């Protein structure tokens, strides 16, 4: 079967959404199902279109066997509600046009992943106009999460967004969710259980694996020596509440053997770097985002990885992929997400839970871990075994293939 896959974010951009879309598409290809990926020109999260993609309304390329159709989007490095809406809406409109005019031939299925929810708008239009059965993947409940974070306040826009969300659910032959929490919430809202399929986040255990030699080289290049390295790798956004991590670093200023490393980009990064300077934190280093192929070396260099989110009720159903990436590299985690993620952490025995937005407890946990490096390594080994047995992306891609073939 031929599949038209809509994901606004896609490699060479770096992030959990991009990685999941790429690896699911690879799984479909491996099963003999050609995939056309309908995505944006690379710009995220910096908000600047990369030079080689500028000046074109659309372009087509092949990435590791995936037919990739990229469309122009309006971008800005300044992240406000207005610039975000322009970004999302231009993708929705241009992806719809490209899906009608450029994605030639008959497609058997349309697979759309959200958020951004506006991907669902393009998917609805194409599903109706081209009469393609639609499957809708939900990685985060939007607009609920945006309202909970205070990013979305307009009652009128909330009503519009909710109507679009529910229209996507109604049109979809199946709704794929990534956490049990999202599944429970959709059931509470009256959507039938037989329509909802759970395919959780996970890690590519072939790519993400322990690389002690690479980790050692990275430490030497960065002048970190034998310090206890605390890594945050991912988007520097509103939801992560990384100000709490900086405050924990301030509390650990009297422990020079502990060092914090932030890897990634995002709308809050400039403010975080400025706060680091204002606080005079010499135990914190920020570096730019890296391709995912380089991330196993960072996780292997780290003694522990942070997986933080703010104290918002809706995040109790979150299950971030970066937790599994760290474990796949035998790196334990300090988690600040209560609910489903905490349950998985406790089942794996591969890290510590700290209450969300509690810098004092985070500092205490990191100080304790820094005094027991062998204990950290053992938690990391348990994490690797747990991901191999339960959360490999390869197995999840096979789940998706079986689901779509059944449709």
C-alpha cells in the first residue's frame, strides 16, 4: 500500500516528533509500503529556514528511501501566538495544496501526526478531497495542553481548535495515541475504545546504545574531566520548566564536581542563557542542538539525564521519548513528571523521581547520585535492558505496520 504521511516536523530537524516520524516511516518501508512524507522546509526550532531550502515554494527529495515533499512555511525566531499561528497555518494551507497537486497517484492511507493540530486540518482536507482513509496520531492533547500551560487563552480560538480536534477524531479510521493517559482522556470524552490504538514512544536501540569510548572523547573535548555530568538534551521550551534546573545548579554551586550540560535549541533558550549569566553559574554549559546521530555520545558521556516537565496536571499522561533514548544508552534519568512516566520509571528501576518544579529536591537527588556512581551505572544498565525488552522503536514500527495493514 502507498501511504501519504503528514508530519510538520521531519529530519534534518532534530526532535522527538521528527525521530518518531522518520523511524515509523522506515518501518513501513521495510514492510514494503512506499511512503510520501509531506512536511515543511527545515527551520525548527530556530525559526530560520536553512539556506539550502530558501527561495522555493516546494521541493522534493529522497531521504533514506522516503519520498519527502517539503513545503514553504512562514517562520520567525520570535515565538509569539501570532508568529506561531502564521507558522502552523501556512503549513496547513501549503501541505493541502501540495497533497492535491504534487503528491501524484493513488494513496491507500493517509497518516497524520499531531501536534501541531493544524496538521490535522490539512489531513482532513486531503482525506475528503482525495477520498483517502485517514489515521490520526495524537502525541499530545491539543488544545488542552496549550490551555493548561497558559499559551492559549482566547475562548473563541479554543472552541475552534477543539472543533478541529474532534473533527479529526471523527474522520479517522483509527486514533493512534502514545500514552495510556491520552487514551484514558479520549475514552472519558466518549471516543470508542476499539477506535484507539496505543503505540508508545520508545528508542531506536540500534542507534541509541552505550558508546563509552565516544562519551570519554566528548568529555575530554569539553574539558569536563571526571566531573559528575548532568545532561539535559531536548527542546528548550515553555513546557520543560528549565528555570528549575538552573535553580538546582545554583543550589549545587558548592559542589564543583557536578556540572550541567544543556544540548538543544528552543524558544526559551536565549532567556535561559541570560539567566545563567545573571546567576553567575559556572557549573552550567549550553551548546547548540546536535543531529540525533551524535546524541548517543552525549548520553554515554553523561552520568545522569534530566527529563523535566512543568507541574501541570495534563502532563501526568506524558511519556517523553528522551527518557527511553537515555536508557537505551545505559544512562539513568532524574524525572520530574508524575503519573504514567513515573510508573514506567519505577518499573524500570532506572532513575529517580523528583517532584515537578522543585529545585531543592532536584539538587538533593543529584548530590546523592553523584556520591554513588556505581549505583548510577547499575540503574543505567537496567534502563538499557528495559528498553530492549519493552520500548524499542523497531517493535513499535512493526505494531504500526500491522495496524495499517489491518485497515
